C-alpha cells in the first residue's frame, strides 16, 4: 500500500531500557490525539506496558500464529530432505521418527515445501495476541508475546502488517519499540519514517544511545533525540548530539511528580503540566516534519 | 559453582548497577558474565582490559552472484522474510531481513546464490580494574542471534569458573523475556530479580516469574528505588509472599547510583550508606545458595 506523505510514522526507541519510551509514547499519544487522529502501537511485545496507561474500548482481539512443521508419519519415506534442508537444526530424524524443535524453527517453510512426499505440513502455533482499543481520537494497538516464546520479531512483523492493512491511514502513528539495538528494535522501526531516540544523560545512557543511533543510521532513517531526566548525569549526551548534528527535540527534567504518576499507571499529560512544554515541542516537530515521499 | 542470573523484565531497573556493586564486593570470588550483549554496560563501570577478543560468527547470510542470476524471481517468491529486493535491475539480499535459512540457495535453478558465514559480533575475556574476570561481548549493529552470543558468553564464563576454581558466576542479563533472556536462563540455578515499584515494573515481573519457573531455577527479589511509590512496593511484597519468592531487600532511590556511574565507580566504592546494605545483600545471597 502506498503511504501518503501526510502520514507521519514515528518510532520511539532507545537502546538502553528504562529511559522513558513508554512514558513518552503514551503521553505524546495523549497530547497529539487532542488535535489529530492518532495511532499508538506497542511493539515492545516482550514487555508491553502502554496499556497500563492507555485505556479505551476493546475493538478486536486477534490470536497471532507462526507456522511450524508437522510430521505425517504415514507419508514419510525417511529421505532426510527436511533435516538436510534445515539450517537451524529444528527438524531431525531420530531413528524411525522425525522430531521438530519448535523453538529453533524460523518458519522458512523449506522442509515442508521441499518434502518430496508431502509428509510435512506447516501448522499454526500461537505466539501471542494483538488487541485494538479506541479512546477518543486515539487508536491503540497492543501486542503481547506468549511467555516462553523466544522470537519477538515474527510478532512484531505481524503487528505491523495489521497496522498497514487496517489503520495505515491515520495521520500520526507512534510505534513504541523494544529496547536494544538488535533484531527486535530493527523490526519495530522497519515501517517508520522517522525515529525518536529517548536517552538519559548518564554513561550507560550515552553508550547505548550511540549504539541505537548507529543502527538507525545504518537503516537510513532520519532521527532525533529526546533527553529524559535531563538535569541528571552530565552534558556529554547533548555535546554528542550537537557534534553529530542530531537534533535534540526536547528535554524532560527529572521530576518526582512524573515518577509518582508513572509508577501508579497514570498519564502525566492532563494530570500535571510538568511534561507539557516538552510534549508540545515534540508534537509540533512531528506535525511539521517534511518527509521524503 | 553457583550461577547468579540477574534479570528484571523491565529495562532500567538497575540490573547492571547492582551486578557491578556485587562484583566489586565479591572480588575474585566471581566471574562476571555480561549477557546483555545487545547493549552491554558492565565494562563502563569495571574498565576491563579486553585481553582476549575473538570475532563471533553466527548464522548465515545469502549472497546473490549477479553474473549467474537470470532474474527468474523464484527466490523472491519463496523467501518468507522479504529479504530479497529488486534494486533497479538487480536482485539483492537485504542483510537486515535475511534469516539465513538458505531456502533461496536450495531452489535457485542456476546456483546463483551462496550462503556465507555471518560475522555478528565480538566476544571478549577481560580482567577488570577490581581484579574479577569479566566475560563480555558486543553484538554488531542491527545483528540478530543475540541468544547464541549469550550462550557463548555463559559457556566461557563457566569454563573459567571451573578451571580457576571460582565459586560464583554473576550473569548480568538483558531486559525482556525473549531469546537472549531465555538463553541467559539456560542451566541457571538461581535468579536474582531486580524490580521497581511501578505498574510496568510489576507487570513485567509477573511475566518474568513464570518463565523462570519454567526453568526450575530458584529465585529471590530486590526492589530498587523502593521509596518512589511505597504502596506499589508493598504490593510487590505481598505478591512475592504469595508466590513464595524470597524478598531480599528494598533499596531506596539514591542519586549516588548515577553520580558514581558518572565517575565510573560502583555504588559500594563511593562511601554511600547503601554500601552496607549491598554487603548484606551479598551475604544473604551466599547464605541462600549454601542451603
């Protein structure tokens, strides 16, 4: 589906965990949705927490699956094609049976489609659940990985597919991403036109910000920083941004009020105006963002 | 040998700061394994010497040889990961999307695709400034397979602990509950959970505990920044009691954690009143592991 240049798809990511992605995503969504129809997608599927702050009326609920091989004994000729073709050692012949290790399977379908006797079909296995809520002008999609399921990336992809197909036309879309700078974070920023990296000005924060910035650069996406708890630590994060021409969209100072509201599961926006200057700056930036179509 | 795996579910609860403090108390009684290979921070506090380093190869990456490719499009049709892209006239592999399954190579009628080993990070063994052994790693930008790198870090840490008769391994784990966490948990006997009294801290804790139970590891919990919301802290106490999980300590919020981090020190090296509490925590853990 072609995406109109008027649609802003913004990923909110961080590198280090606990820097304030959920805080920013949920409050920014509340702030922007006063003026524009907004979509918030929680793609931190291992630990999705946005729903603790954003209520809404449940619209639909969808079980998400990945496909894993299922062996049919009667059709099998024990030719070993399946195990020879699997690079992940997820399907093996043990004596007179074929054993599948679900957690190793990447769902490439090679074993099934290359089986000469049709003895391997792909069967669905639940990996999580996606729920869609509406509250006022805000549409909210929440995806949650099954406990014990190792791979977050397939669920992130499925969630983004759903977003593209069903809610792709909302003018402002915020994607709350998983922490880190490797495959789950990359998957979550895949559809974004612009990335906001939330960072804190501490040595851990700067180190992980630099990692996340390198990843986003490699993906060729424009990005900017928001500095959370900006009055703690030191100036090296801001210096780094200035030297590297990374725009700092806003700074959110440490505040006991923010911590308290967050700890209770309340939005800061609407309950206390301490975040408002930062939220309004970021919202304006997003609305005025000129994206290359 | 006892392995102490430090996990939290939620990021930013203080895993690394507390792991580093315990490491500085334990000195050469521990090998430290930094298993947050995606965004490792332990080296920032412990200043390791990186005396051994090795490239880490894991998985494969497809490569299309344009001189052999007739652009039949079969690979694009079969790839489930949208990893083959048409750039102008040429078929190319998108290294970020390629899972390395090799299906395209198997079915290419002209053998125009080969599979190559994938360099996905670096692996290190170090001596830290406080004389612990630190096993650590760094995953390459946007790389996958962090679970395998975690497994490598853990297995090397175990080898060193066994060969040098070091009684404890402290594993600083990643956030979340997915593949690198599961890899950090493999073979673990004891998990130290660091949580915080916020709704998200509690929610993520409630998702982490069943995962730990699945691995049949024993566990204990520390509530960090316990005074930012006393009633949530109380809620966690009740939950831990109900789950029959040992509650070791409440650590109040202290800006010294951050100030010591800026100086490259662990909290126990700053003369903070919390030092005494961390000494008690380390003693409690050792007692717990004896039984």
